């Protein structure tokens, strides 16, 4: 699919009221086949229909690097994606690891219909409409290789998806040697990121976090990728890939007892972004 309308005209932005707000798909004027999905003005996904390996958002590229190194090249993976958007990562994995079985859970059914209508995805990707935690609780134990949690309501992660109880549900569906990856966003003084790191460390024996150096130093707001597993993580390979990115990120092992783990009783939505954090110019 080229991104050109059926009548041969240039693609135009389209928008629709969905369950959680106003969704808009905007064509990339510089790249045929490129589309940006926003929800109430907040960027959610970027998809390149002609090249699923083109990942525009830096944090998505970092998760893709993880997916590249958790198994031998081309080996299929069973992956559970919590949070769908326009399915950028599932499309990437379908391209790089054919025959992978992928389950995507997306809360907003009308959003999923909107994306399917304009940006259809390949076979092997099964999308379920529902709450991420409820869907996770229904997954068979030890049945997936990777769980990717990238769930935002607008620009914030819902409280019930931040706790140690939630992470234990994720750990339970992983096979031995499986990996849990969670994308979050935080800014100075990184109180939420530190608490989330402690939360993963309460469940997994091996935890690391990935972000741009300025974010890790608490100098600015940005994305932080947390990774947990019951076995040592492929940090060497991952570090090399992260260093080769246009905006290099740093990988660091989780510090000991930097904060208290988040529980269902103490959980809150992730902090709101600073004004202008997601300005589209």
C-alpha cells in the first residue's frame, strides 16, 4: 500500500472521534507511505507502510533493538503487546521475524477500527479490544516470550498498570528466559521512573533501564525503557545497538533500592508531561 488515495490523489489527513478522544492520521509529506497517529494532539504512533523497519520514534527503535537480540535472527517469537496504537512494533516484528505469533491488546476499539481502515496490518497479528491488565490476567501461564507494555491514556500511563501486582501478572505469562519491556515517560527528578525500576526489581532478578543520557541524569522529560527478566539480559549486544542510533541511548543496570516499589495501594497515573512536550510545531 503506497499511501496514495485510491483515486491517485495525494493522501490527506483523516480524523475520527474514538473512545478516548480525537484520533488523527496525518501523512508524512516527506515520505510516501509514512503516517503519524495522534490522539488529542499527542503523538501515538508512526507507521511506514512501505518499510515496516523504518521506526521514526527513538523509544520504539530501542524496543525493536531488544526484540532483535532476545533470540537468534529470524527466529519467531510469541509476543504480547499491551497497547496498540497503529501497531508499529508488531509490523516491525512481522517483517524481521516472520511466523511470529503476536497478540495486541488495545483499549480503544474505535481507534483500532480507524487504524485498520486506513493502515491495515499483515497477518499473524491478532488484535483484542480490552483493558491491558484484564487481558493479561487471562493469558495462559508461561505462554509468551516477550511482553511489551506501552500503554498510555493520552500522555500518561494508567495507575493500575504501574504496580508490582501488575508486573507479577506479566512475569507469570512469560516462559523461562522471557523478557518484559515497559515504556514510560518521566522528567526531573525521575521519581516515577525510579519507583517503576524498583517495582520491576521486586519481580525480576535482572533489570535494566534505557534512555538518553540527559533523561537518565534527570535534566529533561523523556522516554525510559525498563527491561526485566529471570535470566541475564543481552546487555552487551543491546548497548552496541543503542550506541549506533541517531540519538544514542544509554543502558544502565537497575540501582539497588533507589525507591520503594509501587503497589496497587500506592499507584498513581504517571506524571503529566511539561507544557509543549509533544508539540507538533
